[in-house]
């Protein structure tokens, strides 16, 4: 069984993330969307809220699971018997950082491979940060995130 991990902060999940998840789900037997608990970041949504939004967004993809993790990604991958890390790429600037991370993960565990999936061109400009910024200024994020995420984002921003 080929198990792959798609890690990220997903604060919030975007249609670009979902594109990578859907395409990965056709390549691997099981995809674990792994929400990173990063104490160095100040996310808008809690880990639990992000997991809930991802589960809702991926509920129709049978081989997708959603979990959280902290610490080294390779340790989480070992724990899940995953040998593949999936990373979505939007631009060359993403590649430089992700290539460095892939090499470090390979050094930490030589059995783990990183697979890069180019995002659909429709989402090449899209990031969670951009979505939060546009939403924060009252802009339309309708085609950037699933409807339930749009609603949660608007609720969260109104409380701030």
C-alpha cells in the first residue's frame, strides 16, 4: 500500500490545496493530510478548526484522512508507515524552499521520497495568506476556498 503524506498548515485550506489532494488521491492508495502544529506560527484557525474544514472539503475523496502532527515530518511519516511526502508547487520560488526541505527529509530518512505536484494554473497565485488578506479587507474569496471555509473565514474575521 502506497501511503503519502500531504503536510501543511492549511490556515485555511484553499481550492489549490484541494486540487493537490484530489490529484494525489489518484496516485496513492492513501493520503494523509497532515496539519502541522507549529508553535512558531500564529494561525487564524485552531488545529481542530483546520482539521474540521479539511475533512468537510475532502469528505467525498475516499482514500483521504486528516490528522495533526508536531515535530519532524519524517518522524510522523515513519509512525504512519508512509514513504512519500507530497508537496504542491505554485512557482519557482516554492521549489527552492521545498527542494531544500526534501533534501533535509531525505538526509533524515533515506527511505522517504518527496513528490512535487504542480498546482493547476488557476491556483498558481493562491495561498492561505492571500485568502486571509483578501477576506480581511472584505474582498470576494468565493472561488478561492470551498463555501464552508468562506463562511468560517468570514465568521472568524468578524470576531477580530
